[in-house]
């Protein structure tokens, strides 16, 4: 079932802006139900936001900021009724990988750099909307996306093991972190380890037997209460310390031109991940619930959300699949739920940040670890391996690059591999010779010397658009079928049903091919020519070269013409 993708040429898509599309039509009873869902989402999402903040290397309070103005901005400008746009593990990991070497994590400078990345990402998203580039999401295949997120899961999970074990880990490279953890095992802080294990076990048990209960929130609240009552900090269990309260102060991040230049690749990586992940998530839920979706309007919403994040001192936000699933599972059916979530977060910022200072770091690490576990999609990887071993290798390679080199390099590789897959399918398309089986049923035979459809006739199927990269193969296989003498061959018919266009280089190849076949006494014929291909044949003068009487709209017309001419010997060539 496909989502009801709106026509991007209509007035609604062209209007700047069309507001509150994710909330309309507004209904009182439905709004109340969505508000309750938003409160539930806030209860489940606040602990996760703290985890994403730890992944990003930002101050704890900025996790709350991502659930405030960015949510409201997307609810105002976006199209999707379900997509939750807030902090996300993938973009948080990309951010940390890109700027952790430029400033100390959680410092004022680091926060400014993170805000600059969010602002640059917002600019990229707005440009993508102006150019109607919502389709870019299609160029990041699901295969490499599964591999990328699995790699991110391993990287993030390993990065917090030090906190869960009470060890000091200084390296930012995953392999070196593993080495430091192994060397530090004799010095593990046992109380931190036991507390981390209890949190992980408790959250897993609740997820298994009571999935609607907000396990992470219960774990965080319980840990805060226990830490305050028994003074965990005095017992060697590190806590996060004071957390600034109050609503965020608005303002542009401090940045220089040199820093902007250095941050453009980081923002570009975030942009690619946001477009791919947000579009995929929005499509899934629009299709599932038969809701309209305008991808280009969502680009405006995502740009507004990241602008709000930058102005409020937060970091880059993304359409989150896990948080969107939480919203749907709690009964939310519109962006009204997001407004309710933002209201709850505002209340927490105003009145409830003081207890957060008692939150043990190992508990926060355990929450992040649970997020990482959900990212490691072993079932998806196994499914890819069973159905397509070649694509499984691509997914595995992407995951390996993320773990061994970094998230930013992983997203670049994911894009490159996805594009290579597209080019490879066009460069090496499926080709065949059409033959008739018993009963007159068409079947496909390999392209080999001597293959024929029937005496004097070869029907050659080419399964892709004809362009400069595959024109050589097109010519080579036709010459193979014709052979050097072609004494018995009269017509070579190209089944052009899959050829949607012909470029300049390929047109020159077809011209040369037609001339060479004519010298051998073989007629080059195009059949099954679609309406979008005929203008290309006319523009490149191939209609004149081949002959209008040798271009047919259906294969049956070509066969009828051949058989009619065959009844008059000597006239078929």
C-alpha cells in the first residue's frame, strides 16, 4: 500500500507556507486523545533524550531542548501527522564524530559548534525544498541504511561501556575504546556495574512483559531517588551533576567563517541521514494509516525544526523511527501529540531539573546502551543475507566502516554504495533473446552466438535505459548475435520496452550499429517503443536512420510485418 503522496505541482505544495497540516482537521475529542498520547510520549522519551544527549556529547539539559521548540516547529510547518522530529541516535553520533575533535564535549564552544551544524543542516534542508529534492531519500538504499544503523548501534554501545563499568575511557575511536576497556577490566567499579546491569535487566523485562510501561523512565526516576537517598556520589558512583533549569535562551550560535567551512561536511552528513531516515519513516506511517504525505513540505518542517534547535542551544534533530513508533503505540494520530509532549517538557524544565543532578552516569550509559541495542538490526541483516548475499556484503561493509573509521565516513560510504548499486543495475542490465516455447509462450534465452527467435529473426531484449555507460554492451551483444556473416539473418528486432530514453553517446552507437548491420544485409528494427522513448529517437534522428517503417509501438506489429514480408522472399532485409 502506497502513501497518498500529494501532487507536488498543486497549489498546496507551492504555497509558502502551509501551516499545521499535521494537525488538521482539528477535532476536540481526537485532540484530547492525542494530548494523552503526547504525555505518554514525553514520559518514555525524556530518558531517551538524555541518552541521545550523551551520545552527542552535549550538556544534559540540551536533550530537553530538542523536545521543545523543534517539536513545535515541525508541528507547524511539516506535513506528516506521525513523524516525531527530535534528538536521534544516528544524527547525534554523526555530530559527535564530526566535532568532538574541535572542542571539549559539553563545553560552551562545543555547544556553539553543535548549534552551527544544526543551522547549516537547516539551510541544506531549505535548499532541498526550494529545488524540490525530496526524492533524494530514494538514493539511500534500505540495505546500506540497515548496515549503517547497525554499525552506529555497535559504536554507540561500545562507547558507553566505560561509563557502565565505572572506567575512564579517553579515546574516541571504537577499536581503541575496546582495547582500553579490556585493559581496565581489573579496575571495574563493581557498584556501577551492578547498577548498570540492574537497569538493563529491568528495562528488558518490562519491554518483554509490559511493553506499554515506560521502563527507562522508571529506571531513571528510581536511580535518581536512590542516589539522592543513599548519596551514590560519596560511594564512588559518578553522577551527572547540576542541570540548568528554565526555558532555553534564544540566539544564534557564535561561529566563524573558518569553523563554518570545517562543519559543512558534518552538516552534509546529517542532512543525508535526516532526509533518508525521516522520509522513510514518514512514508511507512502515512501508508499504514492511509494519510496524505508531502515530502517537500516535510523538508520545510525539518528545516524549521533544526533552525529552532540551533536558536535554542540544542543540537541537530531528525525524524526518529523509534520515537514515531512510540507515538503511534501510545495512540497518537496527529501533531497535537507533539505539542502536548513539548508542554510536558516545558514543565519539567521549569520545575523538575534539580533532581536530575543525582542521576548516576552509569544509569544514563545503560539507557544509551539500550538505545544502541535497538539500532543493531541483526534480524534485518540476516534477512538481507538470506535473500541477497551481495547486498548483505554491502550492508556488512557499511557497518564495518562505521565501527572502524567513524559515523561520518559510514554515511558517505552508504550513499556511494547505494548509488553504485543503481548505476550497476543500469550498466549491466538484464538482456536476453526472446524465443517461443511449446504452446507459443515467450521465454527468455541467454545472449549467445547463434541464438535466434525463429529462422531469420532475432528479438533482443535490453532491460534498461540506453546511455553512454551501457551502449557498448548493447552494441557488443547485438554484433555477437548477428555474427560476422549474418547470411541467414534478416531482422534483428530490439525489444525496447524497458528503454525509457537514449542519450547522445548511445544514439551515435546505434547509428554505427545500423550502418554495419545494413552492410551485412540485416535490418535493425525497434519494437515495443514507449511514448517517452519516441521523442528521443526523433531528436537524435534515429527515426530517419533506422527508418520510420522499422519502428513499432508493439512487438506484435513488428512480428506481423516481418511475417508479411517473409511471404515475399528477398524483401525482408
